[in-house]
């Protein structure tokens, strides 16, 4: 079987957290809703489609979201509920294939090349899965169908919300050529900006660059970019893929110039990462902060503790102390990130506080 004979589906729940809240509270239906903290240093974890129409997005500072949409309704997250709904959705997947690779609570890849119901087309399988999810949970989802993971994820964005799209082997190369590279999964704002400086704006531009050129400018990622520019992706769908880290980063529309702004950004990112830790029950020992300056110079600082980070305040405190290690700021800051890693399988933490030794010398940029 060639890679083009594979049948891969990417399922993405529509505005998952916000949709659960609107489902469970009828007064929120049709209103702009943000799941997350409403306080000054809070962050939006998810936004309903009504809120997105005003420009509100996940990972956006709550104060900024409220400025964009004064009628925005903030709802505190209920990760126990989201996780229960996610398990219902995964139960639907299990009826069709054992090859399910969850990416988060609200999205997953499925390999249905051989499916448990003997359905001949992946398009029909995706439609049946979406109908069953709606029947079981009352929530809509979108699907992308293709012959590899890269294209399936691109396809799922084409008919959102509550739709699906198919990219066939004949369509694949042409579809990729016509897209801006910023739309590619795995090409973040910094990489997209670097590609722009190199004259690479579309998939067609990327395809015209040689493998040697891409490896020279993007290192190990060069081979990946060379392949996806040709609509090629050999990665298998891996069930129960282990997560090595959990992180969040934000590129700010206006460069940050002072410690107060930077620390507010770090705390907001720590909120989002801690939410993931809570909902998954995964707690790591290593905290890392990333700082990218306006000129794209980047540095990181990390600390590893003897026990997993056990509270939101411990995570935020660790991250803030790490970023203070780069003061005074050499330049304006365009991006910040916070990551937790060093997970131990099956390990949960209840109540224990973790202490970081910040008297030790700061780590080297890497």
C-alpha cells in the first residue's frame, strides 16, 4: 500500500469549551462567550464563534478581549466537564478504528484505511462520526479527510464550523501550492516571518526551494518543509502518543517594553498551561520560559525541581522568576512562552508544593 492509499481523518470539535458552556447554559446561546479568567491578568482559553466575530481568540489577554467585545461573557473553565465530553467523543472514534491519535481534548487523527464497520469511503465515515458525536453530546464538529495527516488537518479548517472537506491525492499538490505558508500546521509566526524574508509566501514558493536551501535556513525542519510543499507526509497515526511537554506562547500585536507587561504576559500563559495540567492530570518537573525579542533573537530559561509543579501559583511563580533572570530587557519583546515538561507517566500530584532554587545561576540561552 502506498501512502496515497491511506485514509486519514482529522476531527476537530467546534469552539469546544465555549460550545460546551453554551450547551449547558441556554442563556449563553447566541452570545459572545469566552472561557477563561476575566481578571486583568486573565487569558482567554476558548472563544465562541460569536466572540470570534469581534476578533477574540484563544490565548488572548482577557483585558484585550473585553476591549474588542464589550459584551463578552466570561465563563470560568470546567475542565472536568470538558474531559468527560472528550471521553464520549473518543468512545465514538473507538467504534470505527483503534488507530486514534488524540492531539488534545478537542481534536484527533484517525486512520480508517481499514475500519471496524467495513465502510468503503473515509468521507462517509467522517459524516457518520460527526452525526454520532452530535447525537451523543449535542455538539458539532468539523472533519478533514485526506491521505495523510498534514492534509487532513488543513482540510478540517475548510468547512468550519460543522462541515467537512476532502483532499484527494489528485488535489493534494495543487491545494498546498495555493495556500499561504502561515496556514500550514507547524509553521508558526516566527517561521512564517522568516520565510517571508526569504521570499516564501505560498506553498508554490516553498516547493520551488531546494532541499539544500531549506535545510540551510531551517535546519532539521527543512526536510519536513520540503515534503509538505509536495503534499507528502509519511507520519503514521499513533494511538496514545505520549506527550513530552505542554506549553503556550503568544506573539503580541504590540511589542512589550517593560517588566510589568512581560510578567503579566507570563502569568497569563502560565494560567493556560496550568489549565492543561489540571484537565489531563499531567504535572511536570521542568518549567521553561521563552523570550523572543523584536529582532527575532530568542532565548530560553529553565529550572527542574525535585517534585512536579503542584499548583497554578507555583507554576506562575516559577515562570515569573525565570523571566526576571533576563532583566534588564535588552530590547522590546514580541513573543513570550511558558512550557512544562518532565512528565512521569500516570503521576498525579495532590497538594504538595514544589520549591525552585532560583539562587542557582540562570541557565544559558539555548
